[in-house]
C-alpha cells in the first residue's frame, strides 16, 4: 500500500496524456466528468473529479461537466444542483462547459437513424425476457432475433412511431446489429433505445424513447470533442462497443476511452445504491451524515477540499482494483488541519476543580497561542478563575501506574496557566463518585513568572467554569465494524456490519469563551482531543461540534508496525 511519506503513486493516464501532447496527436486535451444525477457525490467521485479536472488543468486543457441524464426515472434536479455544488466545493470550475446528455437527444436520435440506414441497427419486438434468453452465456453464443432481418424502411418507420409514443413501454427496442456470437457479450446486439413513458427532469414529456448509457456516452464524448474519456474498470469490457459506435457513425472525432480502478476505502461503502439504503433505513441521518463518505458528509465532518485533493493526488491512479485504508484519508485531513486549525480548549466530560487559594470573584486573562504551527495566527486570551473544569479522565483518586495527570497530593500544569496540586476531593454521598477536586495553585508558576519553568509530568487543558460556553460534541467511529463490510456470515448482508457505536453524542461539554459565535463550518483543534468542526445545528443556540478526526495519527502507527 502507498504510504503518505513515499512519493505519490503513479498515474499512468498522465503519461498517456503527456505522450499524446508530445507526439502532436492532440494539441489540447479535453476531459469530462460525467455523473449520473441519481445520487450525491462521494469520495470515489472525488478521485474521478480530481483526475479529470487535475489532468486537464495541469496541461492547459479543459474539463466538461456533463450530466449523463439518460434515465428519467432515477434522476432529479436536486441531484443536478447538489453535484454542481460539490464539484465547486472541491475546488474545480467547468466555466461555461456544462453539458447534459439530454441536450443531445435530438442528435442521438439522428445518429440512431444513421445506424438503421446503414443496416447497423434494427427494431426488435421481443420481450425483455426473450431478449435475455437469446443473448446466450459466457460459454454459449447468442441467437439472432427473428426481427433482426427487418428492412431499413420498416425499422425507420417503427423507430419513428416509437419516438412518437405510439407503443407502450417494452413493446420494442432499438438494437445495434453487431454479432450475436461475439465472445464479448456487450457486442451481442446491445440495446440503444428503450420506450419509456416517463417525464424527464429537463426534457419533460418530449421524449418517449430514451438512449442507453452505452450508446449515449461515446457519442456525447465525440460531440464535445473529448480527447480522453476516463472511466472506471467495469467499463473495460464495454470499450469495444464504445469504439464500435464511433467507428460506425459519422462523428466529429474518436475519443479514447481509458479505464482506471475505482477508489474503495476500508470501513465504508461507496455504491450509491448502498448509500441510499443506509440513509433510507435510518442507519445514518441523511446524505450529509458525517459518517458517510459522501462529499456532503465529509464536509460536515470537517474535511477540507484541500485534504481530499491531496489524498487523491497521493493515491494516484491504478489499473487494478484495491482498497485504501481509511486511516490514510484521515492522515491527510490531520496534516491539513494541523497547519491551519486554531487551537482552543474544550472539556468534553467536565469535572469541577476548585482552586482553594485563588480568591473568590477574581478572574484574570491569560495569553494562549493560537497555532504553534503558524506564527501569524497570534495569541488570544483565556480567562482563569477559582472554579474550573478539567476532563474526568484527567483525574484518578487511585491512579494506575504511569498516570501523570491529576491525583491526590500530585501536581500538574494547567496549559497556559499555573501548576496546581490536588489537596482533596468531594464525593457524592450516595454513589461515592468524585464530583469535585480541590486544589491549590502556585502563583509563581504563571507563564513569565519566576517558577514558570518548573517541571511537572502532566499538562492538562481546562476551562473556567464561570466563563465557559455550553456545547454538544459528536464523536464518530467507523460506520462499519469490519474493514470489509462484505465480510459477513453466509446468508447475511453488509448491513450486519454497521457499527452500532459509530456516533457518540456528548452533551454538557464546556468550551472556552473565544468560541462564542463560531460560525458553522469553522474548524478547530481542541487541545489533546482532536480536530472539530462547528456543525450547522449550532444555529439553534448551543454550539455543536463534530469531531473530524482524533489527534493520534493512526496511519503513522500502521506504517511503523509495517516497518517493524
Ligand atoms: P455508483 O456505482 O456509486 O452508483 P456510478 O459509477 O454509477 O457510481 P456515476 O454518477 O456514473 O456513478 O459516476 C460518475 C463518474 O465517477 C464516473 O466516471 C465513474 O466512473 C466515477 N466514479 C464513481 N465511483 C467511483 C469510485 N469509487 N472511484 C473512482 N471513480 C468513481
Ligand atoms: Mg454510473
């Protein structure tokens, strides 16, 4: 597997493009990203977007955004709009090169008539079931349909009446006349047009026949002057058909189809059908649930476009399918946020601390560094007072070995403040649980003070109780408990691997007051806790944060373990 420290993985498509420019085969490259508007984009699409737009941009070429909207029943304007927003968010611009396969319906129809006229297409009136039976198998050739020998005139006439909406769905189809015995099943007279009495989100009721993807795609590419038509590996077996259409039609050019491996990530699923199912069955809360690999989900989780682009660049482009560790994607967002997220203090599971020798009613402003990675980020003040909160985990009445945090009789440093010493605890009389920790502080240990450099083993984050803001924090774990969600017992499906603990919602968290009014989408590092992003839910009042990723770089650990 590629590691983030080695140079980026190869990109064989870049090499093809560079060669085509060097030999003069093309003077300018034109690529396209062709989503079907039947779902939201996910991180796999991001790989394709970065590849298509990135490749063109790097060679002063252009990229078209083309909606492959040939299936009226599953597509909608909502998806068209959300896909555009997501591509823009990722940082790519198609300028005025926005196209729709449906925009070519008229021309696709004329090209189909051309195929009929040259004896290369015919109207078949077998039922879908009969067509399937005639198709043969991988080991047996198919059989010709009895309608294969219809005359050109009859085919043209039937096709025109199909278009006019005179037949019910399924009564006829238009098929290419290629070879029913071809070893490649895609060449056994594939379907070009189906009758479908359905309204299309752009063309309305105009069309009663709709072209198939296999037919519409190569022609759309040719009409637009695409030079390199990049698609995923499942289309490799369709390439002879792609070429057949372009060889047998009077099209302006013949783009080259190049296939690459889909992106698969561990602990998640990427197919639109499955994403739809997860949303529909309530395993997650909508398309932008921060646990999903959709771009909307990743964005809400706190991922940046820069991190996703760097990840895509790093993984490169392969010719064989594989699966990338989720930890690698997490590594890239951590790297990015480490550079630019402001550090703040937030206590997720608060435990009250009273500094007995600090005067009641007093408060002071201490100076804290906003981002040690970025000197320009400056400093801010955080208020200190007699009553504070620390994490419950940072105190143990009876400490385990090597516990360097707060414990009776021991000292710790409070980040940007003083060294404190635990002098006692207050317990809930009924449960025996520690509800308050009593401490004393050493005024000499303040930053800049005479004892500022005194060494203690632990440094804790904290907030002042009187000044802190309430917050809700959502912690996320993998959506699937297994790296491969399809690793299931016989007879079960991938949903049995859905992680029941993928979301932990903490209420009653306390965050430092500098976060007042933090805008939705802002990203921070909560010291010692990870990177967090303000959720849109905060608009209601209480601040809500999503943890993007924990601090620990599990990728670094994976790498280290591999080297050992
Ligand atoms: P799904 O299988 O999730 O339904 P799709 O391939 O049907 O996806 P499209 O809208 O047709 O989705 O995809 C648009 C483009 O994105 C296509 O060129 C497709 O090859 C590419 N793409 C889709 N999924 C991935 C992926 N996981 N990795 C890389 N490219 C992808
Ligand atoms: Mg598709």
